[in-house]
C-alpha cells in the first residue's frame, strides 16, 4: 500500500462518516426505539451491505456503470423512493406518538428487522455506491500491483470505521432510549430523521 494515500484515505473516510446521512439517521432512530441491541444490529446490517458493494466494485462494478450510465440512474431513483418511504414511516411514527408506558424501549424493533432494514437502507443508498465506485479506486496504487488486496485493505478500514462510528451512535441512542421516551423526545427523533430522509429523497430524485 502507498502509505501517503492510505493516510489521506483514513482521514477522508472519517470525515465522511461523521456527517449525518441516511444510514446514521436510520441507526439513530432504530437505537432510540429498539434499544442498544437494535442499534448495533442496524449498524451490522449497514456494514454487511457495504461489504457487498465494496466487493462488487473490486469485481468491476465501476466498469459496468461507465458502460451503462442508465444502471446508476435506476439505482439512484430506487434509492430515492426507498428513502421517501422511510421518511414517511418515521413522520407517521412521530405523529402517532404512543405513550411511553404502552411502548417499552425494546418492544417495537426486532433484531432481524433492524439488521435487514439497515442492509436495505444502505444497499439502495446511491451515496454509498458513488463513494465505492468513484472514490475508493482513487486510493488504489496500480503501480504496486496486488489490486484486489489493496481493495480489501481499503474496504476493511472503511467497515471498521463504520462499525466504530455508527455503532457508537446506535449504542448511545439505545442506552438513552428510555430517557428519550419519557421526555417525548422520541417523537422529535422520528420527526427530524423523517424530514431529513424526505429531503434526501427529493435531492436524490432531482440530481442529474
């Protein structure tokens, strides 16, 4: 690996990770409703999807999108529709605002649901696809050879930072879930995340 490129890559990924996006907002809302376990499983679902996408890039996904731009457009629109769905669901949850006594912190979100929805949320997120296709290959030094191994190292670093940052978000939201519920702040979390997701869906749909 090129050490200079690797250092720049780590800094760039860290900065990208701490900016709230669809994955982080979903993990935050899931942890707040379902507890620490649900937050961590949502993170695991997101990370699993990222492994698939990074592996696909290493196998030649970038060449596919270069040859067929329409494929990326279809994926972008599907992602916008799914984000809109998530946003509407979050806003509906905020509007219902069931009493805390009727809705324990861990009763509303199953581990399987958190994991699978985290995976789908990331899988249809064009931001992640763009990152994997356009950004990741820039840090591969082809002159050094062993390109698949370089992709593997870069992918492992990305997943490790994902688990560290978004995992901390999900865990913290889960531990504060009971307190947030008593303060009726869960409605605020759902409302804010719902509005952000709807806005992101609109942005994705209008991008050219």
